[in-house]
C-alpha cells in the first residue's frame, strides 16, 4: 500500500531496551488509588464510601454524562478513603483508595450480550475503556460519531513512536490473535468496511506477525511506516495511511476515520469474551535510574513507587520521574501517584538526564518550524506567550498544536516552547470561559 510521509517530525533515539522483555505480572500492591477522572469529559461520582467492601471489577464511580466512562475496583478489599487528591496539574481530583484483602474476589462478572451496534456501544462504555495510548478519550464516544460523519476507515495505532515505550509492541507479539479479534468486532458492529494497522518499521518481527495474522483478512491491512516521531499521533497517522487531513478544530471522524490504540482493540476482544472491565495495564518501566527495566502488567491505581520496587528499585536518586514517554509524558512529583488507565510507561531518569537545559535567546533559525508536523510557527507562539500577548495567539492557530515536543527537540536554543504553548492554551480557555459566563 502507498503511504504518505508526514510533514516535519524529528528522530530521537529509540531507547527500546525493553523490546525483548516479555511481560511479567506484578502482584497486589499495598493499596490502590483510583481517580474518578481518568478520561476526557465529565468526572465520575463515587458510588462507594469509606468502610465499604468492594470486589474486583465492581463499578465504584460513574455518571450519566455521555462523554465519560465508569471506573472499576481493581482489587477486592476495603475502601479506606474517598477524598480529593492532586494527581496531575494543580486541580484536586476525587479519588477512592482501597486496601486489598488479598482474596481478589470477583464481582458479578459476565460477558456482555452483543447482538446489535447499540449493544456493542453499551458494552464498550460499561467496560470502562478509554484511549489506552493517548489522552484517554472515552472509546464508546469515538465509536459513535455524528450521523452525518461518513466514516469508512478504522485505523489501529501500533506505531509507538515515543522513545523507551514498548508496551504496545509487546501486545503485538504476545496477543496478536486478540488484536485481530478486537478489530473484527469493531468492523462488524460499526459497519466500517476497512481497517489499517499502522506500525513503524523499527518493529519488523511485529510487522511480520501481524501480516501473517491478516493474510486471510482482506478488510484488514498492515502498513509498515517510516520510523519518525510523531508518526503515532492521531492526525499524523490518519494522513500517513489515507492522505486525509483532519480539519482544524475537528475530530478524526470528520476525515472519515476512527483511530484506536492497538491495546484498546485487544482489550475489547477480551472484554466481550469474559466481561472483565478495564482494571489492569501493561506498562514499560525504564530509564537510566531503574535497576531492572521491564514490561509489567499492573493493576490500575497501583502507586508508581511500588512498580519501581517491583523492578528492583532505583539505582540512584532520579532527576525526573515521567509517566509516559520523554516527549509527551507528564513529570511526576511523588512516588505515591497511581498508575492510570492511559499510563503506558513509567520512566526514572538520572539527575544528569533529567536536568532541564538552560534556555538561550531564539536565533530565529526556523528549525522548530521545519520540525512542526502541524505547519505552525512555534517560535512566534513562544514569543507571544512569554510576553503574555495571549490575544494574538489565535492568529497562529495555537489550539491546533498537538504538543508533541518536536519543536523543543529541534531547537538549538533549548527554548521550552511546549510549556509556553500550554500556558497560552490555558489562558485562551480561561478567557473563553469568562466570556461565556
């Protein structure tokens, strides 16, 4: 198949040292902390209180809002707290803390009965599935685009272009059949005629396995793409596989596509067979400060410090802890923070690697412009944001930025452009909310 080369992008070192690390299962943690918001959209309301006994798979948070997804207990045990906590950013999120009893007693878990598209979408929502490799958009919403959207292509994201992370790669090797089964469920119940699996060419054995598994599946095609960051970003992958561009401010459905992470479709296949909701994740644990880097299956809500301890602990005091990859991940301020639904990696970097470089003056070389996959002018956005000229930012389409960090990677002056962009976006959102009020 012909593919389209994305504009811009950069070539960070892959650091895929865990690519041959078969997934190992971590035992029960000392506690789990499960936030009521692990997705884009409306927060869930807790359905349990302190002192309650819960079982594995029990719904402990839900809401009637469409753009939302329920959250489930990942352990059986006793609820020890229901309180607001700072998970990321500066806003407190209501969380449920559970102390495991060691029994892992199951709730009334049954496979869903699916005989129609409506049944399928209800099942997807009930599973608690949100995007497992990105921003955590509720999957049932993705699979139910507006009626006027002419969706004809399902895209499965197996690119995994971020350095270090190999959790999706291990899914391709360890659960190939589950991936294909999940894709077939989505195609059947949504009526989408065609699926592409986009995967970077630095994973040749996974490409081979997926191609063998789809040889008799004419409606599923595996496409090996050049290794360039951010190939796995949703809009980039759509363009690479179809040549279509998502209009500014629009969703993939407006370009006729739905994009799902490779692990998401594999989870769907298992949920339809077993009824077990989303309570665990495979994550890559790596970085120069980690003693034994691994791919680990952990229960959602597990404190990140206990995950590092399972991997032999830290060899030295880390300079930076990151949830996700080094390009788009979120820096962590505490080892007590929990693993979330969309966590795909935990990195512990040494003091030297984690040290922020000193910013110097922009020399207007244009490297950030060449690297930007969204055809933006990062140097101008950076200048305006640092000068607090937020009213001017919309002229430079700041909201189209996917915050991939390619501009920062390419910048010889080490300008912290993404931070400026996030501040600018936040200022514009606040101004918009104030006008609406």
